C-alpha cells in the first residue's frame, strides 16, 4: 500500500511539475501546487455535488424521520467529508510537504481552517449582497478570491507550518 501511495504521489507531482514549467519565473512551486490541488479539489467537489444532487438524491428531500433535509443541503453534507479528506491529503502530501507537525495536529488545524473558510464565505456573501448590494455572482467571485487567499496563508503559516518558519519565530 505504501508503494502505491508513494507512486501516486510521484505521479501527481510529475503532472503538476509539468504544468508548472511555464509559470516557474512568476510563481513559487508551493503556491502553484496549492492552486493546482485546490483547483482539482474544487472541481471534484462540484462534480460530486452535481452527481449526488441529480443522480443519487434525484433532487428530492431526504426525510430522516426526525428531520427533512433539502436535496441541495443533503448533497453538500454527503460530499463535504469526501472533499475535506482529499483536500487535506493534497495539502499534506503534495503542497505543504516540509511541515514537521504531526499528522493528527495538521488534521485538527485543517478542520479549523476549513471551518473558518465556511464562516468567512457566509459572512462575506451576506455582507456583499445584503449590505453593499453587490450582485450575488460578483459577490461570490470576490468572496472566493478572499477566502482562497485566507486559506492559503492560514494553511501555510498555521496548519502546515515548516521548521524554518518555527525557527524564524524563535529568533524574533
């Protein structure tokens, strides 16, 4: 199993590195890997959401007996653990590979950052649409840019902090 995972990691890194070549002068490899894996994970999230909403749930309310869940929320609830897991694995094994922090601590911190991203999405969308009266699609685009930047920096400097970042903190 370890050999399979190692080979899968090499394959993913090889593909990302091939696409990275034209951007080498303009963007650090870690940032490019974050964009590539995050973009893939976002596409996976949307694809799975579409499949579950249309073909598994058939756009119908999910009645659990004690609560009824709308199909769009049920699809989100089903897909979230999948893309949460793939997002964490991409971040840990592809993007931020130099962090000495233990995996369980990284996972906990990753959960905190994802929770923060969800809350930030909600707050910013409400703010832009309801208070600034920005069109919802434009508000979503602005919100996404802000949340992606937040997510990158919080993961880089908190969730997957490297040993060199810890040394810099100790010398200050």
